[in-house]
C-alpha cells in the first residue's frame, strides 16, 4: 500500500508518516520499482499502535521504547503521565476559574480586564502586605468577583489580611453569604472558623438566617461563634447555645464571658429574660454543675433582670463554695440598691 493510501486509511498525514520513518518508528516494508514507499499490513498495525500510545501523552521517544524494548516496564512511565496530567488539569482548572471570574465581572474593556487580573494575582501574593492592599482595593471596586474574595478569606491565615478581606466582602454583597455558608461544612476546622467569622461580619437578613442554620452545625466552634453573633442581633434561637457556653468548662476557649454578655443583650426583652434566667437556673440544679460552672452561672445571672434570676442568686448566696456565695451575695446587694 502506498503512502497516500496509508494516510487516508490511518488518518495520519503523509508528512507525519515520513517523520515517523525518519525517527525509526514506522519503516515501510519496501519500495516499488519506481521508488515509492510501500507499507504492509503489519506496518499499518504499527502506525495504529504509535497513535494509540501518543493518545496517552507519551512522547515519540517513549513510544519507540514501548514498542521496541521487550523489557520495557510501563508502570513508572504511566505513573509519571498520571502525575503530569493531574498537574495540567489543575492548571487548566485554575485558568478556567480565573476566566469565569473575569467574565462574571463583565469588564467593559481590556483595561478593566487587566485591573481585575492584577487584583486576583495580588490576592494570591506571598506577601501579607500585598494581599491586604489588594483586599482594601477590592472593597472599593464593585467589579471584583465575590467568589475570589470568599476563596481568599477562607484560605487566609493572617488575621490582619483576613479582617480586610471580610470588610471587602461586606462591601461587595452579592452571593457572599451563600458562598461563605458552604465553608461552614469544609473538612478542615480552620476553614470552618474563617467562614463563620466572615459570615458574622456580614449585615442583613440573609447572613442572619445562615447563622441561625449554623446553630445546628456539627462543629461546636461554628455553633458557638454563630450564637455569639446572633445574640448581638437579638435572635432568641441562640439562647440554648449561649447558656451551654457559660456552663461548659474550658471547651468554649474562654468565651463564657462573651456568651454572658450576649445573654444580657437578649435579656433586654422581659419575656426572654425570664427564659434565660430559667435556663441558667436549670443548669444550677444539675449535680454535674461543679464550683467553676456555678461561678460562671452566677456571673451570667448578674445581668439578667427579673424575679427568676433573683431567686437563683438567693440560692447561690447559700452555696457551699465560698467564692460562689460571696459573689451571689454581692450581686444581690447591687440589685437591691438599684
């Protein structure tokens, strides 16, 4: 079969067939009397073998080794191809993400495209100062993709940069709350913490609703941070978690005083004040409430108005722990003097 016929049958151009011949990959079996290359069926099968191996990403040199070396072991070569393919996919995915974000910003011209690209690159800088400046610039530029800001804040270890990014997100609006909410279920605790802290700094009903949903999150840290913010927003659903934070010893990482402050804010509502006082008093009734827990509960009751809180403090004034009793007695004197 002549080279033109082989090219049509195999789909490999005559030029490429000559290149294969020059490399020794596929040599025609013979020549016609006129000197034209003549390929046998075995030659055509080899051409298909070459093309099959090339489709896997092998270089022509490796293709030759695979076909001609009887001792050739493909495992290591395939592992390398897998690694390089994954790296290429990751790079292409990153490029696709960047292009999608630029497209979502709907730039009016190439100058805006270049400005967005520069900002995205700055958000990925190794310099915290550069990232912080980029975040502050992003807060003033409505065209910055919200997805990029969310990704940056969820991965930002520097507290100053993270603060600037949270501010930029609050300015950007859009889908920021919903995107952050996905981070509440991230596999790593650091990302979940950044997500709930960022969500807590976003104003509006959507952020409040998402924080309310976070009260059922399996991560105690997420629940507690959400409850603290909801307490300042006057959301009564946070009360059980806040009381839990007051009672728990050590696991709340010193946030029991913050929880008590949030409860005092919520207690501005008289009906809610009675509910909070009853919840704190119920905790005192449990035998598991040791001296340290009773001290924290006493301090939390200090800022809760109403008769239920006063009765609980009167009982604490007779507590077997002297520190608890003295604290409760002092608080009662202050309440009486008001």
